[in-house]
C-alpha cells in the first residue's frame, strides 16, 4: 500500500465502494472527519451532481470526485475553499485536493463543446470530454508559468502583488505566452514587472499549482542590469532585500519559498531544503 496520495488513470465509475470527494464552485464538502466520505453513503444523499471522476488512491483506498454545480446542503457538513485547505491540510490531502480542484473545474467548464456548443460526453477510461457532434476533445488545461528568484550577491529581489496578504513579498511569476520558451518568459516577465535584466538562468524544479491550473517552472537568475520600476497595477512594490533582513515570505510548501530557502541555504552554507512533492 502506498501511503499518502497517488494519482492514477481514471477509475471505473461502475466499481462500487471507495471514498469520494464532493466539489462545487464554493469548494469541497467537509465535516469533522475531513473531506473524504464513504462513496456509497454519499451516493444515498442523492446530491445533484453533473459528473463523477475516479481520481486515484489515498492511503491505498480508491477515491472518486463528485462534481456539483451548486453547493448542496448535507447535514453536519460545510463547503470550504481550496485556499483554506492549502493553509490547514496535511500535504498529501492538499495534493489530492489540488488535483481534484483541477479535474472538477475542467469537468464543469467543459460540459458543452467550445466549438459547436453540443453537450460533451465523458470518455470512459480517459480524462477527456468529447463532443458527439463534431468530435472535439477537451482535456484539463495546464498553464506553464515561470517563477524566478533574482539575486545580486547578498540581496534578493522580491515583490508584492496587490492580491497578497499584507506585508508579504514573493518571487516574480508569470504565465508563458504561446510560442515562447520558458527562458524567454523569465526575461520578459522580469522586465515587465520590475524593469530589470537577468542572466545565468538555472532551472531548479517544478510544482503543479491549482490557482487556477499552473505548472510552475522554478528558476534562479542573476541580476544583470536596470533599476527596479514596478509595473503599474500588477506590482504594488518591489525591492532588494538583504538575506538577513527578509520580510514575511510565502508559505513553506510553495515553490516560491523553496527558491528563496534554497538560495539562503547555499549562500549561508546550511543544508539544502527539499521541494515538497
Ligand atoms: N506556487 C507558488 O509558489 C506560486 C505560484 N504562483 C502562480 O503563478 C501563476 C502566474 O503568476 P501571476 O503573477 O499571477 O501571473 P502574471 O504575472 O502572468 O499575471 C497574471 C495575469 O496574466 C494574465 N494571464 C495570461 N495568461 C494566463 C493564463 N493562462 N491563465 C490566467 N491568467 C493569464 C491574466 O490577465 C492575469 O491577470 C499563477 O497561477 C500564480 O498562482 C505565483 C507565485 C507563487
Ligand atoms: Mg506576475
Ligand atoms: Zn462540437
């Protein structure tokens, strides 16, 4: 038995038993035991669901996802958003919910064909929604994004988006444009967001990120020129911080924090952190 979370190819919906998660636009169904409900019990609640998807195994037990349009009332339960679980849940649960979130939003956003408007059908054994009229297949969307720590000796470049919690600063991030390499994206986003040039890119690792469907590709870059000029509306503030005088940082399980902690460890000769998986 594998402990924790393991994503698998779609499980057969005709298979009985197992556990189930329920998701709607308001988040996941939860009670005092957590987010996993006995699947046969939840079926008897007859929630108005639009789809069911077999996701994988949690501590060796199969897990399905019930996709709802609206939050339904279930006695003793409440609906809770993924960001809350990100802060509170153990890492395997957060990984399971991250995956469920993206399968759930893909499933509810692709009920109709984007080309001809017909009702899509779930393809058995595949994570694919297929249009029976024109044949268009829709898979879950993953958006490649770069995230980079720019450094200048003992100083690191961190910035604030207006969306961040007060006081927190993070590394720069941005979505890859069509036709662009991720290296070009790093140079462009850093230029756009803070007006700085970078060199000596080093790829350090990746992390799937469910807000909304990013694949974060993490880099280190050296400062190569320019003065910080924050992008209007996108960047509230950006600064060089000395590594011994850092502001509040992103949460430890994020790749943003990993990039910062890795640089500090290398600079100060401490043991290197491990990117959470
Ligand atoms: N795991 C981590 O440590 C971190 C993850 N992130 C994630 O990185 C991603 C990119 O960061 P941002 O600075 O927000 O990106 P960004 O700098 O590209 O700006 C966001 C804007 O880009 C546009 N955009 C372009 N392509 C898009 C797409 N495929 N999906 C959605 N919006 C798109 C939208 O107008 C959006 O408002 C986000 O998903 C964010 O949640 C950001 C920081 C830390
Ligand atoms: Mg950005
Ligand atoms: Zn179609």
